[in-house]
């Protein structure tokens, strides 16, 4: 029954490898325990996973903050404009988020930050989730149509892009929400730095390249 439950859970989100990573870690912790001991062990392992995720996201924010500080130093008294795609904040992770962690830290440090929030069709995670998060934290932001990103980059209104990731293949290929590839191409064409906030749980060392990632 435990094996079947894990298989069923893993099938709900085949693209994102961190779900399978967590399920396999949990399965390893529970498989050889008596049934009566599994609930307590599961809660303990879940707490350890949550603490690990919070520490990972905090580290992403700490390492990403200097990127925003450098831009802020080049344009005093002007906002640092960041474009992000989909939701990679504390609703998706623990405490900080991945792509949003540097943004939260920059805002908390007093940097003038403004975020262009892609609506992220077809599920609108950006408009519904990212915008909600940023608003709750007091971070200035604007929800934009998905295809507006390139237009803004052309006009110098985007200083850098930060996105999360569902899975990273062994060669470094990244799979994120549909539309991320077009943002990366637009950023390259306009000389806009493009960063992926990648927690260790999303790296799939068993997959050679991104073309094999199930969508």
C-alpha cells in the first residue's frame, strides 16, 4: 500500500523532479519500519525536508542578493526591474521561495525593487499566486501579459530575469513553466541577464538532457 501510494503521488506531477525526490526520500525512511511507527517517522522526515528546503531557499536568496545590489548601484534612485515567470515563492516552497528569495531579501534590505509578474497562462500562477505573495510582502509589482516581456526588454525596462525550475538535466538544461524558453531567447537578444534559481532537489542526474523531460 505504501509503494502504491508513492507511485500514485509521483504520477500527479511528472515534470517536477523534486516531488519524486521527496517521495523517494520518504519511502527510504519508511519502507523497513513497522506500520505502527511509520506516521511518527513520516512527520519527522517531512520536517527535515522542510528545514532543508528553507535553508536551500535562504541560500539562493543570499547568493542572489548581490546581483540586485550591483544593478541598484549602477542606477541610483531608480527601481531594479526584475521579470519572473510562474510562481517560485513561499507558496511553492518553504519560507522564502527560489526565484523570489533574492527579491524578498533585496526589498527587506531597502533596495528599490519592482517586479514584472507574467500572468503565466494557462493556469495564471503569476497573476494569482506570485502577485498575491509580492503584495503581501509589500513588494512593488505589475502583472503583465505573458507576451509583453520581450516588449519591455526591448525598451530597457527589464534589468534581469529570475525564474525557478521544475527539473534540471545533467547537462544543465532547464525545464520550467511553458513560455520560459521564449523569455530566455528575448533576454539573450536584448542583453538582459537571465538566471535560474535552482534548489538541489530539482537536479536530475539520471537525465542526460532536457529533451527527455516528461511534460
